[in-house]
């Protein structure tokens, strides 16, 4: 499949999560080793406490950004969306908690992709300010996600 208009692909075609648990609005760039996503944080986001986006929300955004990259790969191959799990998080550094109304741009850079394991460096920014970073290991299941995955 042609991914020229990656920004127009509904995010739920790329990740197994469904609203209200979706923490990525869209993929804005993609290639084999790199991807970027955006999320505008709304006040009613599940991970907002008042107007502050939580550490758990940031980590979930990172994981779903990795999943969106894998979803793009699967779409290219004509394959289905797979369910992934965070296998490990290292060097997680949350410099500040974003606020409702801010837009996160999350960059995923693949270090290694072997069998069903992916190792990625993930950086979250608000405008040009880095607000969080981590190295994540994501494990994929062999089975595809169903329409009712939450």
C-alpha cells in the first residue's frame, strides 16, 4: 500500500487501541527506521489530572507511537494491526508534564528490530522543547488485534 498520504490514515487503522484510550491523533511522518506522531491533549483526556498530562499518559503516548510505526509497516505489507506490549523501559526521563491544550510530537527511532521485538528511542516534544524521552522494548504478539481491542 502507498503511504504517501500517511497523515490522512485514521489512527485506528494503525493501532489496536480504541477511544477513549487512543493517545495518538495521527502519524505525521514514517519510514522504516523512524516515525513521528502528534497528540493534542484535551482536558477530558483519561490521563489528565486537572489540566496536567500524567507520566502514565506520556509513556502510553510513547508506546502507541511505536505501535503506529509498526501499524504503518503492517499496512505497507498488507498485513493486519498486531497487539504489542511494553517489554522494557529504560532511561525514562520526564522533564515536565505537558498541559491540556498543548500538542505532543513524538519521535520514534528504531535501534533494532529482531523477530517480534523492537528496541526504540522515543522522544516527546512540545514545540521545540523536549519534555520526555526513553528507550523502549516492544514485544508483538503473532495474533492480530480485533475490532473490540481496548
